[in-house]
C-alpha cells in the first residue's frame, strides 16, 4: 500500500469505513513499523479497526484483552505444569532409581511444554496484527512490561533464550481512557483519537453493515443515536449499538423509526435501565422528531 487512500480502500473492501485521519494513521503505523495507539469513547471502532486491518492485509489477528491484574504469564508465556508433571512421572517410571535430576529438569523446560500467550505468539507468528485491547484497564507494572516488549520486539525466556520477531507485528493498542496511560508507552506509539462518526458516515456504515436497510430508516437510526450520545447517558451508544438497533428494527419488518417501534427496541441501543428510563421520561417523540 503506497498511500493512505490505499489503506482506506482496503478497509472499505472489508466493510470498515475509515476517514482520512484514521487511514493516514494506519498507513504510517505500517510504513514506519510503529504501534498505533487508538483512544476514544467506547463504540467508536477501535477494536474493529484491528480486525479489519487483519482481514484487509490477509494476516492473523492475535488479541490480548487487558484487565486489572493482568501479568506477564497471562500475556507472554507460561509452562504447562500438568504435562510437565506427567512427563516427570513417565521419566521416573522408565528409569527407576537412575533418573538424572539435571537432565530431567532440562527436559521439563523445553519448547514442547511452553504455552505461548498472545505477545509471544505475535513475536513468533509475525507478520500478524497484534491487538492489545483496553490497555487502560491494566496496571502500571504491566504497562512497563508491555513497553519493553514493544520496544525490542523480542523477549528472553531464561530456559530457552531470546525469541525475536523476524518481522515486527502490526500492533494496535486501544484505550477507552478510563485512566491516563503513561507517557512512556504513548511516546513509543503513533496516536489517533477516534470520534464517533458524523451523520453521513454513520448512515454509510449502517447501509454497509445491515443488508436490506433503506435510506430513510438508516438516516433515522443514525440521527436518533447521535441525539442519544448528547443526552448525558451512563453509556452512550456506539456504532455497534446503531447496527444492533437497525437490525432489530428490520427483524420486526419496520421500515421507519417511530415512537412505537423505538419503545419496543430500545434495549438494542441502550444497555442501562437508568438510561432507558431517562430517554422514555424525556419522551421518545422528542428523540425522533428533530
């Protein structure tokens, strides 16, 4: 791919509509061999970008889902202790009283007993797309560890030595900004903030992702969702909820969004009772009439 527009076109072919800024950021990440740090509100398409890039480039997607308390063994590698124990018992049975402890230990820590987690898999299987999802949910210590791996594209396993990626994976990190990610990690990456799509782009996304939806219904759904995002809800709907709402309406054979159809399908777009109560109290006609 020689230009950002080539990236946009490739993403478009797999159903992801990227604007110029995002296509340029993805292009530069590939051209410069740098991780791309995508930050933004939930539902703006950060995770979907990694999935679409993997599909567009014909590469495997390897996903590391971050959470509070995640550590190196969950992200990098671990040893298959049950298999190691069975192997040790087999050695003892085969050589009763003559087992060499050093040789036995060496055989236990061989590649056959290594469980590769997402980071190690990405280094070994590159070229691939590595998605480090919701890195803002991980702890500070994990950030420091991740920074080291991404800086070197290599890890050292004491029992096996260094494992280095022959080709660096394309790394996409996402954050919902539940907390600030440290500057050291951000400086290692290219950065892009993802906004919710404008009305025209969201309509285009619905037309692409929901087969059979008409122009009127897709515009009504996109317009209503944009109003919901400005309503100070606990969980404003993202693009995924727009798609769910459109699919729910089509499943009920609705060709337009009115107050009655909105009332029975609100659970497709709002996932908190407090949000639904607030919208209903404000009046569904108000949501749809502007």
